[in-house]
C-alpha cells in the first residue's frame, strides 16, 4: 500500500516495516454488525470516544482507553483502535456513521493493548498502520502476557484475530495528509513506554497525547519516569489549544491538563529519592511514596505500587 505521507526532513525518517505480517493474537471474530461507539466531536472533524476508568473485563470488553478519528477532505485517520477487535469494529461503525471517506491510516500512540488491539477491525480498509519505530518489538515482547491477561479478564476464547504490525513507522517526525488537513506525528524518546507517539491536528490545534497524558486514572510508568517528565516539558511547547489524553476527558486545555500528572510523577521521584537516601527498601518506598496522591486518582492502588517499584529500579542507577 503506497504511503501518502510526506516527510518533514529531507531524508526519510519513516520507513515501511514488514508489511502485512499477520500474527494471530486473541479476541473474538468480527461481528457482522456492531453498535457504534459513542463519540464526541471535540473540534470540527475530530471525534473522540472516552474509555472507562476500569481494568479490562468481560463487561467492558477492553473499552478502557480513549480512541477516535480525524476526518479530512479525502481520508480518515483512526487514532488508537480500542482494546479489542470488538471495540475496533464499534469504532469503525462510529466512523461510518459520520463519513464514508476512506480510512487511510490507523495510528497507534503506543503498544499497550487497550490502545492497539482494535487494529484488526480495520484490515478490510487496507490502511497504513502507523506507529513508533519501536512499537512492534515492544508488542512482540509482551504478546504472550497480553494474550493470557486478556483471555483471563474477558473470558473470550482465542479465535482468528490477528495483531497487525505497522506498515509505516515513525522514527522522528512524519506528516499525514488527509486532504486539506495535515496531522503532525512525533515519535518520542522513552517516557510512558519506549514507543510513545503523539498526533497534532494542525487545523484545529488538537493534540492527541496518547498515554503521555493520563487524567483521572492513575498513570502507569512502563518506560522511564525521568524520561516522561522530560517529554512532558518538551510536549508543553506544542502549540495546541486542546488535548485528547489516553485516559480521561475527551478534551482538555493544553498544557494545563498535564498539571496533575506532572505533580504525581514528581512526587514519585522525590519520594523514592528520599527513601533511597535513607537506605530504605523497595517495600518501604511502596508503602509510603506518593501516598497522599491516592484520593486524586482512580485505580491508584493498582498502579502506584508498580510505579514506585519501577522508579526505585530506575533511580538506583543514577
Ligand atoms: Zn499505555
């Protein structure tokens, strides 16, 4: 499939990855019809579905992260595809309720399953699947774990669902032209994960931050807490009027929307440094660090201990 993308730099910063390698994964077969996901039009032509602040289970079927699409004069870009093939199909139905323009791109902001497992629902559109250059390796390393976790959470038998790897990867920056509308993609250094990608719709100044921005739901540090704080500094300079977080309200003011996340991550770093300076243990850090943040975040008890543990390991090597 030809990429209609133009590159910001003279030398190509993106390249075609192995096309259409199909790796079977998990989930249910495509439903014949699906209820469209409810979406908000947060700016003209920019539609967002707000996922629930829950862990994936049989009731929500993986509908726990924000996803959506941008409509140009000639094409549609999906930005994150939902946490299961079924959610992907429902997102596709929502697109078809608003436009019959072709779906040319499916962009994944990173490899976490709640953002990427809906990709298979778009195979029949033959879009380019667009992701960070490190997306595929990161997902491959976790695939068995994600499959087991999904099967036990949702209780769905593994069927003929494929994980579709990127056909267009971003190592630095990339423009996607939807016809009269350009999306600016940026691949970031290690932060929330090692494969975070953001999308800015130039026309409406809407920034899709993926999980570089959590609101309301406790964040998960799966890359580098120090890298994440640095990335938030750099991202704050993005000339956006509003942001779509990976988790949280479908639209929020930028960069103010990152205030809570920045405070939480900073507290984790400061707290862990204090425990380490006193030669304390990981368990002491887990029991105390950022404890006063608990009332501010949903699912705090599920994520804060892991975040403190990850940060302890990261800062040990400073
Ligand atoms: Zn994530």
